[in-house]
C-alpha cells in the first residue's frame, strides 16, 4: 500500500463525519463496472440521494396526494412548506429564521432578488454590477433585470468590484464560489464595500451553501439566492431559495407578485397586497413533490456543524491536491482552484487541453467528476459522504488516465 | 331507488369512459368515514393520483437519482423533459408538437408570456388588457408586466374586450374558464377580435386544459399558459407550461432568459443567445421529480379523445344540476355557472350565503368540493374518473346539508 493510501486510511479513521455517509444511498454499482465502487465527486452538480428521501416521497405521493388529496394543503403542511423548509436551510447559511423562502429556480430567484434590490436602492442609482466570472445565468438574468428596471449593467470581476462601486451603483450580484474555478470570494469584505457605497449586495450561494460557512446575517448580506440540489442534496432540479434580510422585507417589491405572496391569498382580491415576511418572496403554487423531497433531504444535517463540514472539505481538497501532485506528471494539469484556504470552495478544478476526453475515461472507470467547457476537469467534495481513501483512489486513477 | 339514482346507473353503464377510473388511485377511505366512499369533486383544484405515478416516481428517485445520479441528465432524459412533456400536453390543447415547454409555475409563465407578447406588439402599443374576473394571480402579474414594460393595464370583463380593443392595445390576457363561476369564454371569437385589432392574445388554460377542447393552433392563439395539477392530474404544484405559437417563436424575447433557454447551454457563454423553438421558454434547471411525475400522469390520456371527455363533462354537469334541482329547495342556492353548454367549463358553482359552513359539512360526509370566498360552493367534474352514480349521491347529500 502506498504512503498516500496509508495516510488516507488514517484520515478516514480520524474523521468525525465519516458515519454521515450512512445517511446517503451510495455504493451501488448500477451502470458502472460492477467490481468497482463509484467515487462520486460531482455532488457540486447533483448531490447524492439521502437515505430518508425515497420513503418520504412515496408517502407524499401515495398518502398525502393519493388519499388525502386536496386536504393535504392544510393537513400535510403543503401550504407552509416554502417558509418552513426555508427555516431549515437558514442555519446552514447563517441566517435566523423567517428570512428564507424556498421555491422556483435559481434563475427566477436571481431575477426577484436583483429587481427588488434595484428598487430598494432608489431611482438615482442607475447601475448594476455583476460578477463577470459567474455562472452565465446570473449574467443573463442580470441583463434582463437591468433592461426591465431601466438600469445599465456592468460586468466586472469580483476583485474589480471595490473600484467599480460608486454613488450610482444600485446593486451588486456576486457568486460566493465560482462554479468553474472553485474560487471562494470574500463575502464579508465585498459586502462591506458594497454597503460603504450605499448599494445592495446580492449573493448567489449555489456553490457554497452546505459546503462552508456563509454567515448571511453576520455579514449583513441584503439578499441571497441558492440552489438546493448541490451540497444540500435536494434532488435534481429541487427548488431554489431566496433570502431577504429581515429589515429589508417591508421594502421587498417583487417583480413576480404571484398570488402565493399575497397577504390573504385565499381572499382572491383583485388588488395586490404583499404578505409580510419571507412569504413575500413566493410566487405561484409550490411544487410539492420536489419540495418535500428536499425537506427530507435536509434531515442529513441533524447534529452536523457547518464548521466541521468546512474543516473536512479543506482537508479533502488539500489531500486530493497532494495525491494529484504525487500521481501526475508535473505540468500535465494546471490547478485553477486557489491554494489558499480562504479562497477555496469545496471543489478542485484542473485544467488540461483534453479535459473532455479525460473526464469521459474517468467516468468509465467509476470516478465521477464533470467537464466544464472548454478545458476544465471539476471534482466536487461533499464532506458529508466523500472519504479520504476514495479521494486517493480518484487521484490515482486520474494520474493513470493522464499518463 | 329514486328515479335519478336509476338514471345514474344507466348513464354509468353507457359511459364509454367509465373504465378510465381504473387508471387512478381512488376509493381509498383514509381520513374519511370508512363506510362511505369519497366523491371527489375537487379535481379542478388538485387532480387525483394516476395509478402509474407512484412506481414511476420511486424509479426516478431510487434508480435515476440514487444510482445513475448526474448521468441521468442524459441517460434518463432529464435534460429534454420540459419539451418532451410539452409535446405530450400539446394534443390535449390542440397544438402541434414543438410549441409547448413545461416548467415553472403558472404565475411565472404568465409573466413570460405577457412580457413577450407586449414586446412583440411593439413600442406604439401601450396598453395591456386583462380579464378583471380572472384568478387574481393573472391580474397581479399583469400589473407587474405592465409596470416593467412601461405599459398601462386596464381591467375589463371578457365581454367588454371587443369594445376595449384599439390600436394602442398590445396584448390581452384572458382566462379560458373562470375559476370561480366555471364560465367558459369564447376563445375563438375573442382571439379573432384581438387579432383584428392587431394585438396578441394570451390565454390562461388552467381551468380548461384536460376538460374540454381548446384548439390553440386552429384558433391562432398567440401564447398560452396553464397549470398541470388540475384536470391534467400532474400532482400538487406540478410544473406549468407555456405555449408559443411556432411562427412567433423567433420573436419570443423572454424576460427570464435563464441558462436553460440558451442555444448552447453548456457552452457557458457570457453572452446570451436564445435557443430556437419551444426551449426558448425555459428558464432554470427543471424540477425533475415533479416533472417526471407529470409525465407518468399523462399516460392516463392514452387512447382518450378530448371530445369524448368534453361530452361526458357536459353530461355530468347537466346531470348534477338536475339532481341539485330535484334535491334542493328552490332558491336555497343560485347556480352561477352558465346553463348553455358553449359557456360552461367542467365545474358547477353554486352560491349561498353559508357556503363555507356547508362545504365543511359536505367534506365531513365525503363529498369533496371546495369553497371560494365569500359565498361559492365549487364542484369540479373530471370526466376521466367521476361517474354519474357518485354525482347523484353528491347532489343528494348536498340537498340534505342545505335542508
């Protein structure tokens, strides 16, 4: 056994989170070579299935829908699910209860958050700044938000934000962790800079929530959005969430004021009066199956501290990088994820010209990461279920495929 | 046995759609008096559970998500589900393939459709007309669409639309069937009137699709939206759909241009280039669990003609009205649903001052309709699973409770 493999065994033995893996359905060989367990390093794209979800979904379908039918809107708690599940996500992103509502896609929530932020900023603030390095949907939606609120849009890198801020800045939309490089941006200092300019900070937490501490309340973030199907393991296309800081909620003026956000939704009034609190961010009827699957998925967090998750995440990515360096010829890949812990999310992105083919071969051998156009191999590390021995194995197979 | 009960038996025996009831999970007594089968007349709010759905959902959760995980985006057809399922809905609303995409809530789709319609109408058309009698969310969203496109909004009843149209009219948003009264509006002639004024017609099909023929293509409707959890039985909060007439698709300019609507979504380009065809109406990552439950639910339509469904719907509501008149003291309730078949959807709405209490007692006796503020009893008739004998029984119990 190699030195690194021995090291991995020790790290696994000392891992206080190791038993959490049992809260997930893993180690099935379906579709892969039956003699090799899969190393799933794509939880930053789609989290693995939490073990409690299948029974919960079956109950929602068969009993709540099939037997109680319409009565479940009250009796099974369907109606209040968006804010109830929001309160389950809240502690994972450092938010007190009553500020997060679940529903719609991330893109739709970016639109709500950015338009609302611009409206709060007032008429004389005419520019929106958006992270030029972000996942493209944020940029596309920001462009639409700018067009529809009569603002201009300027694309800057996160490091350029402080210099770009001014008294015309309405809002800044930033990604906490870059989806491609895995770079973690400095949320506290960027938020403070945005506030110093009198603008509002909107953060996209898709690639950070569930992997590291966010501290929304502590750092005074104004609005935030995120998906739930990555590190929160909510299932494919699980509904996203919207955070609106409590003191801003009365001024949250939604561009999508659907009937679910009305203060008296069953009054069926022809005139709109927004609900108080987080439900103001709701729009239409919530997609109950996906939403209650997410609720069951969040049970994996019972008794788990995000700080411990973060510590393991850094240990995993540190160890993966050590193994890659040991097993791969120097210069064959370039690591585009920052070395410094303060700048690293929970993934490692390696650049090489033949990344697409390499990833295809890795997946065929049971090492599941993903490929990001044009030349990036992405490996996501979900500390709740990824261990050190499989991390070593993934790096070893990667080294073989790169040789 | 009463005359009407005998009549019901004959109608059930002659009903060519009667066997379709077996495609649903019904006749479970859970939560209701165990000695009485439930008469479910709320399929216009939440359709009953189709029998194929539980196994399909279990497979999506356990195998597609739990085992194949990220590979399911391709291998299980997740990525193309929105347009594939749209093509399953298309024949039910009289649309050729390639014009419907599934996803998001009805409210979000109303926003997409109305903003896109206004943009197609051009700058010099400054007014949006909206059905003043419609389900409130349409009015709220129309107000937001007007505000965000710099148009004015005018609320008119559907019968006032022809007189209200003019060369300033950009678009008209109408409900095909009124959610409260069950009145069916004249889609062909209203659409023609809208077109004669050079405006665009946007129809909300929530209360008609799956219950009667819509004829989107035949009548030249421009854009349409609808939910799938009523007569399409897709499940609680199942994703809604958006129809954009083929010739208008190149001009469809979405206010929610999320990455799923990009012509090369995995190219991750910072600049937006819309996809051709129906996928242009997509926004973010589709909610797969809810969406594939809907896909399985649509199997109940195999071999079913919508014209037969419509004929049975009218027979059911005719028969229900006959029974209500026979069993209820004259003047005790007022029927607010039109008598004329051309003006009737698939529900009967009865007005009485104590409607809220009456519905409570009906539900306690296993007759499940719903109450609409302030004084309306709603009874929805889903021809795929509602029969005549239970319709007679519902009317009889209603008569007893009203006495």
